[in-house]
């Protein structure tokens, strides 16, 4: 099957891209045009995305992006010897392979479980783009543990293969720890991500979980 990219985020009229959910039917938009539509039986947008039904609704899509399809190279700098703040946060640099792109800091929080703060590439601050943050966090943890060499260019992508959606967006923190090798979590500032990744995806897309009657 030839590679075909789809945007797995909620449809945005200003970009003409994403999935427009309607009762019984979903439309996949790209560049202002509907490129596919499919029937579904999910009762709400939350159920549609939380169940990853877009992956089966549009089987022609091989790779999914979530408000971003950023792909490029990064290198993770060595851990600095002095914590960056009084919280005991270890830190280093992430360099994105972009012209005129300054280095940006990564951080590992002294929390339980460990929290990992990841930077975004320039002009790519998209909270819904969890896949890119997860890839960067995995590399940062590996660099912190000396499992990969410092300042070495590595290819990364925010795209998720359709057959990997359930693995990337795990339902529980325990599943995520198995997938990513240890029980760290993404962090923003002092706060660890409380929601499991599947819930965090829906929240990042602006969806609200229906209240049970």
C-alpha cells in the first residue's frame, strides 16, 4: 500500500483539514477538500477518537498526524551538571535541524514518577501533537541514562503509523510504561500529565467526555 497521510485531529475550517464528526458519518478533510467519508456508530466525538475509530474508518490512511506532520532531525545534548532550578530539575539542550533555530531546553523533573519536559520545534507548539512529544521524551530519557550518545543527529517524526495507534495512545499509565520502557510521564512546568495518553489525546483535541446519565 502506498503511504498516505491523514490528519487525525478534529476538523478546523480555517485549515480545511481534519476529521469532521457527525452522527453516523465522519468526513476526512485535507486541504479544504473531503478526501473520504465513512459510516460509524459511535455516540459522541469523544467515543470516536478515544476508541481510535478513525483508524478503521479510513483504512487507506497509512500514517496519521495530529495538528502537525513535523518530521526532521534532532540531537539531544548531554545532561548539565547543575540543576536548572531549586526543584532539582536536570536539563540539557535539544537542537532541531532547522536554519536559524535556537537550541531549546529539555528537563527531567525529580518527581515520582519522573516527569519529562520536551520542547517543540519552532512554530510547532501543538498540545495535540503528543506523538512528537513522546518520541522526544523517549530520546531524552535514553540520553539521560547514557543509552544513546550525546549530540548525535536522529530522525524523528510526529506521524503515527495506523497499525501503531493503540500502542502509542495507550489507555493506562501502566501500558505506557511498558511501551516506552519505564514509568515516566510527560510534564509541563511543575505538573505531570495526569491523564492517560488516550484521554490526553482527546483533551488536546478539545473534546469533552460525555457525562454519564
